[in-house]
C-alpha cells in the first residue's frame, strides 16, 4: 500500500470555544500548509463504510473544479486539533455506473476529533486533488462518490458541471423558469443557474414538500446531482432550452 497527500485548505471561522476557561487549551488550527492523508487501504475502507464509526461530522457542500474537489465539512469542537483522512479502496471495477451514466470511484472521508468535547460549530474545507489518487487517469471522464465515514451521507462530484454547488442547504442562487417542453418532477419548472444551463428537478428529499405552482423569480436551493429517466409512454421532446442537469432538491427558499 502506498500513501499520497491531498491538498488541504481550511476556512478559519471566528468562533467561541465551548469549554471551561480553566480547562481549555490553545487550539491548534490547520493552515494552508497542512496536509490530509490519502490512504489506499481496502480493509479499513470497507470496515468504516460498514460501521460508520468515524467521529461525527457533516458534509455541507461539494464543489468540483477540474481535477480538484472541495468538500466543506462541519463538526463540533474548539479545544483540540482535528484530523481528516481520505480513504480509497482502489476499486476501479465498478467504473461502468449505469445509475448516473458516468464512470465512478469512491472516496471515504474520516474524522478524528482527538477526544474534543467542546461544542463550537467549526467549518473547514478539504481540497482533494484527484491526480494524487492516480495521475495517469483522465479524471474528466470520472465521477467521484464522496462518503461520510460517520453517517449515511454521500455526494457525487461530477465532471464538467463544476459550477453546480452541491449542498443539503440553500447555498446556490438560481432563477425559476417554466421552460418550453421541459420535463421533471415539477413538470416544466426548472431552475436556471447559468446562461442556458438548468437544474432539472428529478426528486426531492423525503422530508420536503414542494408546491409545483411556484412563482417565477430568484431562489436559493440545496441540491445533489441525481438521475432522471423520462416516461417514454408520454413521448420525449427534444426541444430542451439548454443544458439540463437532473438534481435532487434538499432545500428551497424564495429570495425576497
């Protein structure tokens, strides 16, 4: 097994340490020069994937920029330094992924809180350099599924659509339009995120209810890239208004 390093950049938030003053220790925060390890370990990958026994954290947002994947993570702490690790199972056997239509591999993110019991909400950004996994791979042809080692949470970072900011929270500003000959979960209600580029609602998170009669205008959305299979019995219109990306909606709010 070999180890390589991933680039690791961190947003340093302003926060209050939720510890007793006499017990708090100076917090060693990570800097732009710090590294997070990429470890090729099939046994640990499968063990943590099945047990989800990493220290708790949440993936808040995933942004893909060419061969880099930026993963915004949030966790509780403030009194100890925290460590993140990315595990890869070296699995290229499942690259023909019919669900999304892209070749795919998986990365598992783990968190070591070092016993930190403080409760400040801390946000960091992990930047994964795909070329550090395998520099001979043309990563523009591959999607990467990012798994949370502490809970049942995953995101898929797709190539060619780096302008889409995947998140379970309302992070991305879009414009709702009723497109001509559009199809989707909400019919012809789509969300424009760039010139002639649209998010096509394919599904919604189980806890959400959305009125299909939404007023046009600006919205903030939280989405995950998903799949959409048209109903062939009703016919398929080829007159799409531009490039459409099917998404699952996790958050939706009108911008006043």
